């Protein structure tokens, strides 16, 4: 059995069956041939008694393992390489043994022991090769993630035009229309799964998720043809099923829209808590629904002054005044005392008493400045929830 000829034949068979798409890659084929040759020589040395399993040091296999990982070839293909190679080598050995026509007393020495050593060798080598492959892939993923995070930070920090390399690095078309979804998840559903389901619901492609503070993350959805009523309807329905809090920006085109939609989602997250509860909405807060609060909160000091001036005697921290403000917000938002009571989970008489209290201390406001009062109450709810 000529080792070089045998190794070349085994490598050619592996290349055809496991790596047919790499037939025109001379560097990969050369690395495969080298790996197979060194494995064949090591096994033949074991069979000949020149070495033992304890002497096996499969350093020669690590380079090929790294190459397959870096080429994004599945681990299953790498493992198949070894088992297919072992099978081809065993076939060649059995053929040699058969030609020699040994007696029954020689079969154990010629077949049993070599077979045991062959399986033990493959197991030993894979025990080193597989961790090497996995470590290489993990390192690649970290490098890619780090690069994507750096590009996203650069993109969001800059207010200039798009850099062509951004699309390539992110694997995402920045020329499309974008919608940012900020998620504060609850439960154990993996982030990748949540992101994939959100993207599927919107019929969109998603870029790298970006971590925000407090365990939240932003997912950008991109659609070349924009977000019409149908995909937005599917998205709304799906987001309502997510365990946790969700805030959504507005669709925007190009790099400016990519940046702006995230800022809007962050603003929507800030105003969502109490306003959402008071209006009876779901845990998904859309920037379009809280645009007014978001605008006014850009100058928080002015917003607090506005609230104090509009609410007057009801602006204090007295628990009763707090309940009155909450009832007023629900009443003005829902349009009736009955609906407000249902939204708050209280008796209608409670809402009625609170409205009367407000009418007694804010008669002019309720008569002539109901819009301003509603805005002040919504702002007050947001400010109280963020303190």
C-alpha cells in the first residue's frame, strides 16, 4: 500500500463527495490533500506499531479545521471528511488483507486490531479538531459583531451621507425605507428568534440588532417598496403578541430615515408607560401616537413649567390630586366617564367625583383650554413615570 498514492486517491474522493463546490479552489484542495496525507501516514504508523495512540498529536489537522471554519463550511462536512476518509482507508486495507489470503488465526491481528485503532484514532483527532473549528467560528462571529457594532455607532453618530462600506459590512440596504423597533423583552425567547419573527411579520430584512440601555435592543426593518398598510397591519398584530415592551419609530428612507426612526423609537419608549396605561392601549407604543409628548419633552424644563401652569392647584403630589389627574386624563382621552372608569378599573362614580373636583378648581381651563389640559395631563403622566 503506497501511502502517497493512497492518500491522493482518498483526498480526491473526499473532494468530489464532500466539497464539490471547492473543485476550482487550488489552495483548499492542497490543504485537504496535505491533511489527508498526514492522517493516512499517522494511521499506517499506528498499524505498523511505530507509534501509539498516546503519541498522536493531530496538529496537522488543525490548519484544515480552521480553513473550513473560516470558509463557513458546516461542521458536519468536516466530520464527514474524517469518517469518509477512514472508510476509504479501511476499504483499501481490507483489499490488501484479502489479496494476502490470511488464515483464520491471522484475521484478528490483520482486521480486529487495525479496526479498533482506526476508530480510536478518528475519535481522538475529532476530539481536537471539532473544538478548534468551533473556537474559530466563535472568534469570527465576535469579529463580525464587533465590526458591525462599530459601523452602526459610526453611522448613528455621523450626520453625513452614507458610506458605501456600511451596506457591505451590515449586510443591509441603507437605501431602502426603514422602521426601527425597540424591544424590552420578557421571557426566554432568544433575541435572534424574536428579531426573525418581527422581520417576517413585516415582510422585511433586518440589520444587526443594536443593544441599548437597560437590556433593550433596536431592530431595523427594511423594505425597498416601503411600509404600506398591509405590512404595517401584520407588524402591529405581531408586536401585540410579544412579551415585554415595544416602542416603534416611523418609517423613513435612506440613512437619514434609518437614524431618525431609531431616535423616534427611543422617544416613544420614554413616553409609553403611563400614557399607554391611561389610554387603554397595548404595550406597543408607536411614535406617531405620542409625537406631541416627544416634541414637548425635548425641553424638559419648559415641559414641567407648562404642566404646573395648566394644572394649577392639581399639580401637587397629594395622593388625591394624583388620582384626580389620572381620572381626568382617562376621561379626556376616552371621551366619556364610563369609558374612563372601565379603562382605569374603577367605579364610574369615582371618575365623576374627580371630574367635579377638577371643575371646582379649574373652571376656566375646562371651559376654554381642554386641549392644553389634556396635553398637560399626558406630559405629567410621562414626567411622573420617569422620575
